[in-house]
């Protein structure tokens, strides 16, 4: 149970990443301490995960990790794992961490960090910066929820590839029915996967996690579809 009083008509502050109500001791924070701790663990693990991915054995399907085999083999090279190359190359882990670091530096009023060389050189430095400034982000950075979610996904992708897991595909589940303050419709395509009960809109940030919220999502989508159909009928 939370240790805060129940006040009628008052919306108690919630954690931006997970949506849980904050404790009194967490007053003023944007992210709860469990989210901070789990994110800190993921950040700390990313450099080692990257090193494991950035090896010939990980990049080549079925490559031997050590010994046995002639270097002069006439067999064709094993096809590279493109999903691994996407994470270790340009636009991969290093770039995704860099984007978060640059956003935090901008919010802090600091200069953007200079280029740090190859992704292998950059990842540990990006991770160190994020680890050192995570407490600030959880307490003061308005977009921390998105960054915590991005770090969770990035860590999950790395773990899945390191463990050679086959991640389930995503399926389209319709458009986002949320509306902005000016009553305009978001309309961003939504996807879901059997690996998670969470649905999050990449456009407006709306999320649905429980069975009840999934039903609300479907009902809202149906209302939007009915409104669009009525407009089309009037226009015809």
C-alpha cells in the first residue's frame, strides 16, 4: 500500500515510465525508484552486451567460438546476422545511447559531447554518462519516461540476440484513438506482441497495459471508426 493520503478530486503524481503512483518519499520525482534502479542495471549491462554482440562469433551464424577448424577453409563465409549488425553498426546501440545523452546535455544546458570514435569506443562512454546522470533525469527531466522505455527496449534487443532468442513478431492492432489538447486525432499505427502486455503509442505516448485498458482502447477505436463513417456518409 502507498503511504500517501486519499484526497478526493486530487490526482496523485505517477511515475512517468511505469504509471505507478509515487510514494511520499518520491515527491517531486518524475520516475519511481524501482524504475530508476532497473534502468541503472540495464545501462550498466549494455557495454558488456555490446562487446558480446560485436564479435565475429556473434556476427556469423554458427561460427565457432574457439579452436578447431582451418583458417584456409574453402567453404563460403557464414551469412552475417543482420539484426546483430544493425545494433553494432551505425545507427545501433552507440547511436541510440548518443541520442539520449545529447538530449540530456541539451536539457542541462551542456555542450554536446564530441565524437568518441567507433561504436565500441563510444558505448562505454555513453553508458557512463547516462549512469552518472540518471538520478537527475528521474527527478527533473520531463522526457525521462520515453528514455527509460527506449533503454528497456534496447537492452531487451541486445539480451535476446546474445541469448539467440527468437523474438515474436509484432502485429498491427489499429490506429491510436487518443486526442491532443486541440481535439485532433493522433492516428499513429499501433502494434502489439505476444511477448508483452503493453501497448504504447510512439506518436503521443499513450499507453494501455491491463485487460481493462485494452478493452478501453478497442472501444475508443470503434468510436473513432463510427465517427469517420458518419462523416463519410454526410459528405456523400
